[in-house]
C-alpha cells in the first residue's frame, strides 16, 4: 500500500522549481549541459550519479551557491514558483532563506544550540520578541527530532554534540527560516548507520512540509527516501522519473549501467 500512496502523493504535487536549459561553466570547463527538470512540492527528489557528474553543481544552482565561486557562470532559467531566481532584483541572502541547505559535513556555528537555530530568524527579522523566538527554536528542534536530547542544554555549544546530532541541528537551523525547499548535499556521508537512519526518517517526515532535494552517492538511500530520482552522468541529466521506475525499469542504458554497477 505504501508505494501506491507515494505515487499518489507525487501525482498530486505541483512544481516548486522549474529548470530549463541550465548550463554551468567553471572557467572554460562546461560542467553542466542543458538540464531540464521540474522539482515537485512536498516530494523528496534524489540526485544520483558518479562522482563529478554534475549533481552537486546543479544542487548549488538551486540556491545560487555557485555565486560564491568566482569562475562559475550559470545560464538558462531556474524559477521558484514562477519567479526567476537569477533575476538581478533577487537578493541571494533572501533566496537562501527560502531555499535552505544542509551540507555533507555537519557544520554548526561555534555558538550555543539555541543560537544556531535562532540565527536565521534573527537576521531575517522573522520573530517579534524572545517568546516567539523561543517557540521557533523549540518547534524546529522538535521537527529535527532533537528537542528531547537537547532541551536541558540549549546554551551548550552546538559543536559539542555527536555527528548525527550536529547534522540534525543543521537541519533545524535550515528550517528555522521556514524555507519552501530544503537542499541536502550528501547529508549522511559523514554519519554512522544509526545516525543515517535517524536522518533518513527525518527526511521522510519533512516531506509533508517542504520540497526536499537530496544528492546522494548511495543508491540504497535514494531508493529509501525519495519519490523522484534524477540520474546525472558527465554533466548531463540522463533520466528523471519515479524512483521505483528509475531503479527497476530505467529507459536509458546509461542509467541501467549505473544502477547495476557497471559504471560509476
């Protein structure tokens, strides 16, 4: 029954992000070529493919993280609910409040657990007083399945938590600005199997509120957490579709070769 429910969820979702003819250059290196994809709302989309295939590069296009790379040039169109995110009037800082990001290695700020989560709402002026801020911090730590573990030590440094707890703190920090999309760049690659399972469970829960896009080297993880999968190879988006279909009945022979371990 679960698979039917997931398919129904995907079919009733609407497009959150639309990318058309996206090209990325790093200097003279043409890293990403003609990528067209629709990212659905309230859906987990996995980007898979061999190292250096362009999946993280494309993920970084979705919240303009490539702006921070001097040699990077992005062409084509990426819209968030119909708005061009590369329009000159779009402030990248405000955009990143709407499209949050969790990185490969847990990177809590050298601040207290409380201040890690409160930072975004403070700088974006999202709360009117301390009571509201306290509530946001509590809500986000609960959503990140961390509240019960840290509620008695909110003033302790976030860097003092275990790796898995630090990553969940980073997820709480990312959702504290009430983003519409949550990007995750291999969020479990530095974690042990137990912490990985906790984060995967969390991703499944967050899907009810956010559009989640995850880059992963683990095909098993993509199969477990996502409803849509995009396979990248040598800078091209080779195939995109329902996760079950991509893994069991891929259309492109390159996808099949990767899934079965012949390339990668």
